[in-house]
């Protein structure tokens, strides 16, 4: 299933448990809840032992429960992710470098998801709907910032989409203050990251010409979210 805040954004099949935070509720998942309001400054969204997931106070954040310990797939395999961009699930054994890398080309999603497992925040954008100026604004939030990465994805449902493991926020404007809140709340968050302390350095991953994004729907041989067949 595909979760989207706009009508007609549900594709494919699958199950999920979703919390929609201060956003329009969407149909088809087992658990939904509206909570919280954002505060004025991003710094107040830093996680702590008393507030393990501050993103729950960010309007529009969608939380999907995804079990840790997801299986690795081969470089020639695809995963039937229920959303594009995905927020977790089976993934390639090689993670996309997430040491503050701004990719000029669209990434293979299976590599990007592995970076999320390490605690990265991934900013994806539709290059046809995000201006060069707004791309520069987003790039400044990522460049040389550990546990972040940014890449284009053509024909997304929204102009800009932020992902961490099991979390997603879609926005229309690069100046939206919720972007910084999301990054502060979830980048290398020890309470939401499946592999705490895992590195984002990936020397063998090609930053200039990475494994390409495949825009076609996954075929019947794709690995389901439940794991390798």
C-alpha cells in the first residue's frame, strides 16, 4: 500500500501501522492518530530519554512501524516498497553514502533505505517542481552534515519528501520550518534508529554515478516488505 496525504496516492498492496501527526488522515492502515503541535524553534525537537521521538509533535509527520533487522537484497533485486520514497524495509547490503552527500542523480531506493537504517535523514525532491534556488536551500541543510543525504526523484507525489527510518514528512516549500525540525528530531536519533552507531561512510558507493533509481513498478519477483521469498 502507498500512503499519501493527497487523494489517489495509494498504490500497490501490503499492510502497515501508521500514525499521522497533525495531518489529514488517510485510509487503509491499521492505526492512525493525530497528536501535537510544533513549537517555534527546531532545537526544541532534539531527542532525549524523556522525549524519544520529538517528531511526533511535527504537523504532517507520518510514522510507519517497520521492524528492525530487515533482510539484505542483491544488487539486481528490487523491493516492493509501499511508498516512494520508501521509509524502511528490506534493502541492499551496500548503503548509500550519507555523510552529507548531495546526489545529482536519482538513487536506487534499496541503497538509500539502508542509509536510513543507519540513522540518516534523506531529503528527496522532484526536480521538475523544485526550483534551483530551493534546491540550493535544501542542499545547504545537507552538505557535509553527517547522517544526511539528498537526491532527486522524478514524478514524486509531492515536491519535497523527508525520510528517516519509519518516518516521513512531505512539504511543498524548501523554506518550511518543519524541515529543520524533522532533521533535528530524527537524524541519528538513538531511539528510532535500528542500527545505532553504524557509519554513514561508504567508500565503495559511487557518489557521482550511483546505482540508478528505477521508476517502473516492481515486478512479481520483487522482494516483499515481509522479506525475501
